[in-house]
């Protein structure tokens, strides 16, 4: 097996600070808009579920393995069935195009980025060492 060699580079401190400030702004913007994005996704997902229901009813004649369950205590009938589909005939489920950030993760990441920015602004060094960069690389 080949062993990975360590990379030793010097990155300008100004560029690292700018990258961290940009990452902080992106984090704050993503966190601020995630509720609106989640509401949009839920709306799209509900529309998809309605479309699936209509699709299932329209294709009920192709169903197999029909199962029913009547609940007399609340007068409901559950109907469960399988429809074998060909690829591309089933409506595609919408996917989230954003990452949900938990509040504790947001606070922790924001605090670490802000601390890194403060420390880097205090240094007189022209460049950031590889070890320092590795410690903050996850945010860049």
C-alpha cells in the first residue's frame, strides 16, 4: 500500500479569513431560509402524495395481492395492494435540495467559525500553516 505524504503549504491569512467570512455568511443564510425551504418541500411532497393517490386509483385494475382490514371501532376500511410498475411510469418523489441544519449544529459551527476569524485577525503571520488550515478546512 502506498502511504499518503503530508502536504505542506502556506495559505495567505487574508484569503483564509475571507473564506471563513463567506462560509459564515452562507451558514447564516442557509439557516435563515431553511424553514421556508422546508415549507416549500412539504407543499411539493403533499402534491406528490396526491398525485400518487390519483395514479394508484387509475391503475387499480393492475393491482395484485389485495388486502383489506376493516376497523369496526371507528368504521374505517384500510385497502392495501401492490402494483408492479415499469421504470419511468411512477411519479418521481421530490427530493430535498437543501440540508437541514439543527439549531445546536448551527450554533456550534457559527461559534467555531467566528472564533477562527477572530484568532486569524489577531495574528501577524502572513500565511496560515497546514495544521491550522486542517483545523478549519471543514468550514471552507
